[in-house]
C-alpha cells in the first residue's frame, strides 16, 4: 500500500518504519524542517530500542521516505495516518486539537482517489466527525473515510509493540474503510486480536485504557503509603496481587508517580470530557489529584533526608519519565527536581538517554553529569528517579565514598537495599519501612 504518515514523533516514526518493513511505500511528513533534514540524512530523531537499525534498512530499501510537503506524501496514498501531537491546551487542559485540525485541512486538497484518513493521535470522542467535516469543507469532491486507529505503543518498546501489539482497535463507520484497514494490518492476521468497533467507541477505548492504567499506578502508590505506615512491603503486596490473573502484575510498581507524554494529559482530557457530558469520573479526578501531590511528597522526602544542610547537593539518577526512552515530558524526575530547586537545593543529574531533552527544559538550573558515577561526588543524597536497570550495576560502595552524606533515596525500588545498608548507606525506598 501507499501510506502517508503526518507527524514523525514517538508514534509516527516507529509506525512508519514498521509499516515500511512490511513492504509498504511509506512517506513520513513533518512540518518540522530540522526533523525531516535529520531523517533524510539517515539519522532517527528519537531514541527507541532497535529503531536505528530498522530505520536504516527501510530507508536503504527505498520503502521509507521523508518530506515536509503534504502534496508529495498524500498524493496517491491509500491510507493517510494522522500522528500529530495532542498536548494539553495551555489554558483549558483539554486535548489541544489545533495540530489535528491544521493537518486535516492541509492534507485535504491532496487526496486523490479513495483514501482512508486514519487517526492514530489520541483524540476526544467525536474528533472523527470533526476531521470528516474539515476535509469535506476543504475538498468537497474528495472520496474518503475517517477511521479511528488508536495507538497503544509504549515509549521505550515502540518497535516491539508495533510488531507484537496486544490488540489492534479500529473505529470504522463504513465497511469500505474497514476493508482497507484489514489490508493494512494483514501481516498481523491470526497473530493479534483485531477489534472493529464504532468510531466513537474506538476513540473512547484509548482514553478509557490509559486512564485505567494511570489509576492502577496510583492505586499501588496509595497502597505503598499504606504499607509504609502498617509495616507491610509494597513489593510483596504487588507480587501477591499480580498473581491473580484478574489483576495482573503490570503497572503495579510503586514509584514517584506516573508521568510521560500520555497518562497525565489523557487522564486530564478524559476527566474534562466527563464534565462536558455531565458525568462525574470521580476515580480519574482523584487519580490526577493524588498523582500531582505524590511528586511534591517525593521531593519532601528527599529534603527530609538532608534536613539541616544548607543548599544541599542532590545527585539524581534518571531524568526520563521511565527507562528505555529519552522523553522527559511530565517526567516525575523533572517535576521533583523543580520542587527541590525551589526549596534551594542544588542538583547534579545523570540519565542514559534524556540529558539533551532535560537540558532543553531545565537549562542551567542544574548541573549535568556525563557518567552516572559523577552524581555521587560531594552529594548529600543520591535519588534514583528513573528505573534504568544499569543503575543496579553501579559500584555504590566505591562511589558512596565520594559522597558527603551516604544516603540513597531509591524511589523506583530498584536497588538492593539490604546490601547498601550493610556498607553504611542510609537507604529509603517506596512502600517499605
Ligand atoms: P510528538 O510531539 O513526538 O510528534 C508529533 C509530530 O507531529 C511533531 O514532529 C510535529 O512537528 C508534527 N506535526 C504537528 N503538526 C503537523 C502538521 N500539520 N503537519 C506535519 N507534521 C505536524 O507526538 P507523539 O508522542 O508521537 O504523539 C502523537 C500522538 O500519539 C498524540 O496524540 C499522543 O497522545 C498519541 N500517542 C502517543 C504515544 C507515545 O508513547 N508518545 C503512545 C500512544 C499514543
């Protein structure tokens, strides 16, 4: 098939690479000229495990191309995939639809022949109707259908999830569009559950799923608070709960709160959609409130560990919102750091992939370390805020000797606490006394 993908971010690029690897002719379109120049020069613009290799392979095979021109990409396409951002609106905090609407208007004049416009961006219910109207208005003779094709990939596992998704959901209001989507996903037939539903159901499935997962994380974080008071161990509790197949063990890791480019904005958008339709989504609203408070609480715990120290130096291991990605959007680490700076702390931070993105946000407000061990030097406490598995391998005994205070705040429950305590560290983790 000939496929155009509008938006080459964390969703658009891995999707383009994956679809091209099946032999489709894929053109990735982005209005960001710097991104397109970099991609044309053979360099992926994001970090994802395994992406660079497959990216180069598909580019060399001629199946994956890049352009800033809508015309070049959309002309003759069987499927046009929308993968532009839907960040929270700066004032209302609802999903900001300006990129979706602009892209729909820009693509419309270039539709040739029957085209399926498939929306992979996370969008409020009834966006499909709005996109349909925009295209119709801009190009009244266009022959097209709008489909909701929500994306469930996890950053850090984008390619893995592209090739082995738990399910594919497509919201198609016509049989003709459903046929095109079936062809698009033919390589998954017999391997992955494919669910064809009404367009509005599909749009809802995405938000309802993300809000549920966010609630699950918040639930175990509240249990962690309980365990700390009651003398239980949240890791043991989570393990015991997760063995129940009805619950499952994923998204039950207690930590510093959820973050990233999806859960915070999607829970907020879902809660506001509830308000719009007069439905009190109280569980989601409480999750949002509790998660915001959690990051403040984490910063407070770190400060308690260095009480009495003037302008404490806090070493931070991890800036990305989770391991395996360079994304710092709404990262708990970044928010905790901001709170700590406000309280007069000095920060020296390290991350395996996210240093550059963090610099764009925090600038010279903090110091950046180029090796994990550098955050220990002179630090009053070191906080583990992203669960990079490499942190487990660090020689804490050796680096601890470089610290001013031998203290570790392990807010990802990553390290061997007993071992650290044995070699003289004051050690704190989540959900265990
Ligand atoms: P992103 O910000 O990384 O990328 C969006 C890209 O779209 C940018 O490169 C931007 O320049 C481009 N763009 C915007 N308007 C354009 C236009 N008119 N023409 C051409 N290009 C345009 O966003 P993302 O993280 O890939 O997310 C995209 C969508 O997918 C969002 O709705 C998000 O909620 C959803 N989603 C994201 C993830 C994730 O893990 N990041 C997972 C599932 C769903």
